[in-house]
């Protein structure tokens, strides 16, 4: 009877925890940012911990190693701000100023295309479908611009929450083992070993995915910037950053990142749009066959079909954030299922 009561209490605690988490979604952004930064900086901290300095070959303690890792991170941010961020802000401001004229030009092109299709000799039903698609595109463009501006404003208003990120990251980096051991104490002694293995495997999957995705995003973003710059497509920094951000959504992210570049190129010249399309096809092949296998390896070990299904489910439930988190969450569920159902 006591054991049954304990089990129901545990279920009740889990349900209560899930309810509380569902009510405090506003704090997810700084927590997720802290976790991402922790996994990115953890190899740097571990490296500093292996160093021995001074005449006595003293080993650097973890607190100092975390401080040095933050120092390196700030230095990298300073370099990025000098050579990337400030030019990007200038280019983005120009893009925002030019956006109304770009949308007007695109609207005119879609209208002319619709008129051409209407006048062209083709079955009435096909012409009607194409004309409707052109009208929908023309109607969507102003709303899309408004949604992008609204999203940027929302993000800017929430950046104040990010001030706690360095503090959380510091404690995650410094006291990970302490937090891990404290969490294990809530389980029975005989179960702690197995649960510890599950935690370590989940941490390995998440850290590998985050670091790999970070490197892949930076590489692809740099390649897109260079390609757009040499092809003389407008706003190469904006397009490069967009490609970097959309890389966080597997499979369909690169497609989303390519569409604005192709549209901007088409506004200049259709032949340039064709060149940009070929460029992104080449980039996609390089990414899938060289960059991702070398960087990500077999960290996730998910079939592409499972990835696509997880993206659809995540997008349906939580929109774009759900799509971004779908793959790592699915990989974590795979680890849990392996240990719960198939553990020998």
C-alpha cells in the first residue's frame, strides 16, 4: 500500500511539474540560451582545466577556467561586432529602407506575370489556378513584411531577459557535476547508476547536436555571404545571417534561407536568380555530403524520415520554435526509449 502511494505521489509531482512548466513559458528563452551557451563553452572550459601553469605546474580550477572561457567568448564577440555586426546593422537599415520599393517591384512583377498568364493560350482551369497563386503571393508579401517587423520588435523587447544568461551559464559550467549528483539523490541508490548513464548519454547527444549545429550554421552562413557578395546580389550580410539562422531548422531551413536570395536576385535579373538557385543547390550538396557528416557525425543517429516527421509534429504544436527543437527532443526521446524499453 505504501509503495502504491509513493508511485501515485511521484506521478502527481510529475504532473504538477509539467503544469508549472506550461505556465512559465516566458522564461524558456534565457534558460535555452544558457543551455546552448553552456554546451558551446564547455569544451573550452575543459581545455583550460587540463592546462598546468606556473613553476609549480598548478592546475587551473574550474571556476577560473569558466572565467577564462567567458573572456575568450567576449573577445570573439568583440571581433564579430567589429567586422560583422556593425556592417550588418548598416546593411540591414538600408534593407529596411529599401523594403517598400522592393515589395512594390515584386508586386508589379507578380501582377505582370498574372496578366501574361491570363493572356497566354492555355486551358482555362490552369490559367485560373496560376492567376490565383499570383494573387495570393501579391497579397501575402505585405503581411510577410509586417510579420517580420513584428517578430524583430518582439525579440528586441525580450532581450532584457537575456541578462540572466551569463549568470545561469556560469553556474551550469561550474557546477554541472554538482547539479547532476543532486538530481540523482532523488532516486533510489540502486537506480542512480542507470539514471546517471541516461543523463550522460542525453547530455552527449544534446551537446553534440548544439555544437555541431552551431559550426554548420556558421560555415553555411559564411559560404552564403561569400556567394552573394561575388554574385553581386544585394544585402549579402543580411542573406548570410538569414542562412545562418535558418540552418537551425533541419532539411527545410536551407530552403527557407534560399528563397529571399533568389527573389532579390530575380528583382535584378532573371538570369541572376538562376545563378543564385544553382549556387544554393551546390551549397546544399556540400552541406549534406561534406559539412554535416564531418561535423555532426553520428551524434543524432536519426533517419531522415524520422527527422521530417518530428519537424512536422513540432511545427504543428509549437510553430517555428517547435521545428527548431524537434530534432534534439526526438533524439532525447530515442535515448529514453532505448533505456526504458530495450535496456537489458
